[in-house]
């Protein structure tokens, strides 16, 4: 593997990559504070809020990662007509992400609010409607994807968070449209109905997610992961599988190749958002014409940055270059 050429690609060529992210967009909100007493109204801690932040979550976080990689990024998903949608759109625009694929609906914008006292999450509030999105809203999504493909794309990412955007009909329509235009599709799955991802070029489950579709759950070991991935490829007619394995790195399984990429040695704080980074960086490599093995290596190095952070986090091009160069020196 030529790590120097990978670094050159990340430094100079990602700006040519045109990638569309489709799926469940969401907003992550955090309230941080101090807890010094219990409420006299109910046996709950009173949190004095000292800081707050909002970040892009779900499919929106995938798009955020792509934008920070320098890719020409577009987002397609469903939002509500509410304050949370306005906040999402402002963040997308600030990142240079094309928002013409956002479809307004009569449901709320998926939003997760977390209250954190010290370093302990104490409460989470979810604003969402997880019913499958069908009918004219889904048709608007499909029409946008068809239009975007006719304008030229290098890769499409489907980011399924089980919030209703990624129905079987929608996924299958999108996968067929992409293949009609010669564009690869990479899927981050959710749930146990992987039939809807049939004929996808790549699917990127973690071990817990792959266990949801197996009769006998596996351990996080090389041989078991490869065998499970090949079962998924046969059963669901998926061409390639990338299994993210937390502290064990990731595994790329293809018809004629299996590659186990060990994790970069460091302290792990939080694996949330790592899957978004993996699929974004791998899609960037795929869009840029790199080998799948090179994309898997890049994605694993990027994930090593994310797991060292608390909460949802998107990796910048500079951060990825730094860990790639450090990896080249070891």
C-alpha cells in the first residue's frame, strides 16, 4: 500500500469528489452543566447549565465528515418545519453542503437533546417520528436523487438510522438508479431487514448490527467476522462488506479478498459517530478512484481520531493527514 499517494490524495484531490448522502438527518444538542442539589419538586438533580452546543447527527454527520474532507457534498433527507430544521440548514450552509435535497414534511426534524452533568449523561429527549416515509415525500426524494445523478456523482451513501427515510422501496429505487448511472452505493445499515440493501456495492455494519441478522451471534474475532460477512453477501446479495469492530479495527471482505485492519493504538473514549466517519472517508476514497483496501485503511485511521473524542465528532482533512503521516512513520 502506497501511503504517500494516499496522503497526496487526501491533501490535494478530495475536492474533485462529488458525493450525495441520503438518509436520516438529525440534530444533536448538548446541554452541559453542574449538579449541586436535588430538586424540591421531584427527586431529580437540578442542572445549572453552563454550556451548550449543537452538532450534525445521523446522515447529517456523514455529510459533515465529507465536507470537512473537502468533498463536493450534497444531503438528501426529511426535515420538519421547525426551529431544529433552521439550525440544521444553517450548519449545512456553513459547511458548504448542498441542501436542495432536504424535503420538508409535517413531522418534526429528528433531534436528540442530551443533558450532561459533569461527565455523566443524565437525560435524553428525542423529537422524532419514525414511521416509514412514503407517498409524495418519498417520491420527491427519489426524483431529487435521479436529478442529482444526471448532473454527475462519484458515489452515493445511504445512511440508515431507522427513522423512516430508508424504506425498502426507496433504497431499492436509489440503488437501481445509481447502478444505471454507474455510481457505487455504500450503505450504513440499521435493523434486521437488510433485503432493502440488496445489490448495494458496500455495506458497513458494526459487530452488533451484523449480529442482528445472524441466527447465532458471533464474537469480535477475525475468522468469525469474515464468515459472517460472507453470509451477509450471499443472503442479501451485497457485493462487499466492511465490518467496523471498535477496539479491533475493521475488516474488509470482498469476493476475492479479506483484509483485517487493526486499530491504531490509543485510548478510546467514545465510539459514537465512528461509523459515520468510516463510511464518509471510505466513500471519499471510492469516489477518488482509490483501491478498496486503501479506503479501508484511510477509514480506520480516521475512526481512530473520532473515538478519542466525546460525543458526535467529524474529522477534518488536516486531522486525517496527521494520523496518516504518523502511521507512515511507525
